[in-house]
């Protein structure tokens, strides 16, 4: 069965372009437009702990910029603590149906408060409640205890129960101070397009002095 939706030859032709981001954006947009995976903006985020050990988890990319990507999370989560201590991170996007991956290495910094606020208010009520109720990555004794915490937050902000299921009901829930965005400034990006017979196309760009280095093609 051939489930590929794209011709593997169409992307990384010689000469490689001086800027990788238009291709990255085009792949990202294409994955969204294809509509065959629920979270085409998902990527694996790898962080490093105090003992040098790596850990990875999926998060959602909410913005692609000229030399950065942005995601949102709880700053006091495991990943949040690790990034605060060790801001160099790695990220991998994988679009299986298109036989593509994008590998990023970079340095994370917190987004501004206004930027985090702007994204937070756009989230569904249940997600905003969850951001207050969940001490992400910390143990909790039961599911019930977690739901009790959600109930407490609803009382605190006067959120009616219907708002959980009816997105038209407005609720005034401010952004918790421990929740916000991280901007990963890209130091290195590899675009990978699968090819027949494992003769994949791979090319790497590095960010040097605020400009993209001359791209380098890698063997598959
Ligand atoms: C498809 C998908 C998308 C997710 N998006 C996010 C996200 O954008 N932010 C986030 O904090 N966690 C997200 N998660 C949950 C994380 O994978 C992870 O469980 C959580 O952030 C705790 O990670 P940590 O304990 O390493 O900090 C997502 C999980 C999945 C499966």
C-alpha cells in the first residue's frame, strides 16, 4: 500500500535554497491542509535534566517565525524546570504520510507576558481551567482529586458548568503566572524528505550571526 501523499522529489532540489524556513513552513502548512492527522503541529521536544539525561515528550507548535518556533506549557512542569536550567533543546516534527521530518536544535527563552496572555485567552475554557488545576508533572493521589481541583477553580472564577461543553459561553479566567510560552530560537535545522530506496534528501542549515549558513546536503 502506498500511503504517501507527496512526490519525494519535489522539495530539496539542487541548488538548495539559502533559507530553509519557507520549505519548513510549506511542509507544516501542507500537513495541516492534508487533514490526515489530528495534530500536524505536534513535535517531540527533547530537554536535558540536571544529570545530563535527556527526556522527550510531544507538544504543539503554535507559531513558526523567521528563525524560531513557539509552544506553550506549564513553566513549573518537568520540561519547564529542565529548560530553565538548561535552555538548549531539540525538536522533531514527523509527517509520516508525507515521509518528512524536520529536526531542530536551539535555545529556548520565555515568550513575553502579553504574548502568553494573548494565546491563553484563545484557549477553550476547559484548557484554561486545567492550566490552573494541574500542577503539571507532579504526582496526585487520584483522578477524583484532580477533578476536585478543577471544581475549585471553577468556583474561584465563577465558571458555570455549561461552559465546559458550550464554547459560546464566555468565562473570565486569567492566565496563571506559571503558564506561558517558550520560543525556541533555531541554531540548526535539518529538512528530511524520504526518498525511494532509502535515498532520502537531507539538508542542514545553521544560524550564524543572525543569518543562515550555506546549506549542506547530508548523505541519507
Ligand atoms: C498530541 C499532544 C500534544 C500535546 N501538546 C502539549 C503542549 O502543547 N504543551 C504541553 O505542555 N503539553 C502537551 N502535551 C502533553 C505533553 O506530552 C506532556 O505529557 C506534558 O507536557 C508533561 O511533560 P513533562 O512532564 O515532561 O513536563 C501534548 C501531548 C500530546 C500527545
